[in-house]
């Protein structure tokens, strides 16, 4: 059974075709902290995350080293497709956190199946549409919402994608330093620390700074924070 069966964008495609794609690609098991590609690199491949308990962070730095985290990808996701479709360079860095297995699919192979397989083309349209919708949502929030509401929305999003339930609440997978959360929102680290401290005092979260581990103790209260601010 091909590993690509577990990747959302490849669902519904003939397993024999998936096996050929996998045979012409390269399986990677990068170390924690490895950079798969950097901003400005040639977009010569697409990556499919086939398994693992970690994630891949997509982000970039400006000239003053201020960071922005664009997205976090987990098992079942595909990424790196936009540069390949456009035939351009990478617009961000991709860094692995944790243990993962990824299939590196050469650009020519990806473009061939995108051209030849209507099911895959439809799947990729849905993937890209979902990402555009998320980008619009974040842009809208940055314009209209307070920082604590924006943070609540993003930690709930991360919890839904890769959180695990514990006795204390939903623990986000991987490490999320205060600076990482700040980069996700284009905010300062100090402002994120202030919000997390207030949430801890109210029993909404537990934050282990040494491990950079965030646990959501009161999901309902975080949702109420968002809904209450939207009325």
C-alpha cells in the first residue's frame, strides 16, 4: 500500500498511479530542525507529509530578522506546490519540527499528474481554496479583531489540527515558543506573553515555558472570547 493514500490531496486516485508516483519520488526522514528549503530557492519539488508526530513550519524573515509564521503542516498535508505551479522561487522557509516522513515529489512528476488526472486537479483546487480562505480570515482578523481574539482563534485552529487530549486539556503538538505565536500573528513577543499570563491566571491555558508547550484547559471559554467579541 502506497504511503500517499494517507495524503488528502491524493485521495480517490488509482493506487497503481500513486505507487508509480512514489517509486519516482524520494522518501525523507529529516532530523528535527532540518530546513527543507529556504526563501529564494528554486521550487523544484512538492512535499507530501505521509506520517509523523511533528510538523513543518512555513515562515519567513524580513531584512530586520522579524519573523512571520505562515502555516503549520502536519501528516496528510502537501506543501510547496505554489512555487512549482508558478515555476518560480520559494517565498518562505520550510523547517521540520519533530519526527516526520515526507515524500519529495519532483516538480515534473507533480505537474504531470496535475495535468493528466482530473481527480487530483480537483483535490488540489480544494486544498488551495482552503488555504486562500484561511489567509483571508487571518487578514480580516488582523484588520478588525483584537490581539487576544486573534490568538484565541489561532490556538484553537492549531488544537483542531494537531492537538491531543490530556487530563488537563488539549495540548498542542510540538513546541510553540511565545515568539512563535507572535510570528503567527505579526505581533510582539511581549504582547503574547501578556495575554498568556492573563489566560493562565483565568485558568484558560497552561503554558510550560521551558518546554514551549501550550495546553488549552478551557476550550469553551476561548470560543466564548471569540464569539463575545464578534457580537
